[in-house]
C-alpha cells in the first residue's frame, strides 16, 4: 500500500473519530473555550510546519477577502456549530449531517456562480435531501435529550456556511496558495471565538477539569485533526487525485458512526441507517457528476484546497476566467 493510501486511511480515521473525541472534550470544556484551544493548537502546529518549509509569510492583500470569508464561515462557524451541537446529539449523527456540504454547494453555485446544476447533480441533491429528511424526522430523533432537533439544525447551518465559503474559494482570483493562507484563516476564526469565550464563558474557565482525557482531546483536535490533517489532505489529493480522495473521505462519517457505537454506546436505528445510506449516495452522485462536468482542460492550472474535516465538493464548470481550486 502506497504512502498516499496509508495517509488517506489514517486521515479518515482521524477525522471520523474526531467527533467522538470532541464530544468527550466538551463534557469538561465549554464549547467556545474548546474552539479557542483547538484553533490555538492548530495555529501553533501550522506555524511550525510552515516556518520549517519557509512558507510562513504575510498573505497578498488581494487574498484577504477569501481568508476572512473562509475563516469565518468554513472554520469559525463550522467549529462553533459542531461544538454547540455535539453535547445534544450523537457523534455519529453529527458527522453525517456535517458532511452534507457538497449538497449545499449545488444550490449556492446556482445562485452565486450562475452554474445551473446538471441532471445528475439535481438527482444527487434530491437524494441527499431525502436522506436528511430521514435523519431529521421525529422518529429518528431522541426527544428525551434537550436540544436534539436544534443541534441537528445547527450542523446543517454549519454545512451551509461552509458551502458558501467554498464557492467563494472557487471564484476567488488567488495570488497565494490555499496552504499558505490556512494559518491566517485559523487566526481570523480565532478572533470571534475568543471574544465569545471571554463574553459567555469567562466564569467557567476555572471549572475546567484538566484530566488526561481532556488534555488528549484538545491535543487531538488542534495539532492532529486540524493542522496535521490539513497538511496530509494536500499530500493525498496530489497523489490520488480529487475524485478518489473525495469519495475516500466519505469513510470519515462511517468511522464516526462506528466510533460513536463502540466508544460512547450510541444506538443506531434502522431509520438512521437508511438516512445515512441515502445521504451518502446523494453526496457520491453529486461528486461524480461534478467531476465529469469539471474535468480540467490540458494545460489548465489546478490547485488543491482542503475542506473542513475532509468534506469534498463538486466542480464549478470552467469559465476561462478563474483558476479552479480543488
């Protein structure tokens, strides 16, 4: 097995099990404080990696709009919705709902990029929405848990925000590279996260129980699931290609479901399984349809961009005016 396949396997396990790790960490750390610690761990690790590679420098001024939008919507909003939702719903269900980003990219592209979806993309979107109906229907939600429905909806909102940011990634006329801007995107996300932590959770700082599980959860989330995972995703896509990598990433929510069952004793109902299967099928259809429509022309520059916790999205149709970022 090649290094790229081993990295892909490891990344799927890291991102999939991360949902369980965060759920455990949130038992002792408030959500915004956990987000701050995760971002700080990722920033420090990325700074060391980029400095060692000689790539730690200020971004071009023209890239600040994408740094701000991606940092706030894809990173900041995504982490916030994840941390607010996980205390109320199972980790496995959370991972599936968060991985619906490709479904929301289809209507966002139609509205903002004037890229009308193809028939397969519409079919994939309908499949994905049908799966969400199964996952969010009253029979599939544990109504004894406070905030169960709200937690599910928060994750969908986070996925929508990430889809909006990722379409901006596609349309932005880049001067730097996505890897060089990642640390700045994390810094942008850190500002409101820290503000909310100080405003809402200051009185809870002294109540955090810094035992071994809590410390390991924070170390897992920041250096491993954020910084290292983003670096590894670059290596994987360059070796295996975006389609193979994107479909491979769909193993992450499966790992999340299995980890939730094994570690946390979560129960998966037949309706849950049906919803997971239909939603995953819709995402695969959207990815395959987007790749067929967006195959690059010979000599056309293509660069890779890692998506939040391994999500993948379909291609924009080439318009000859902007680089297509994957």
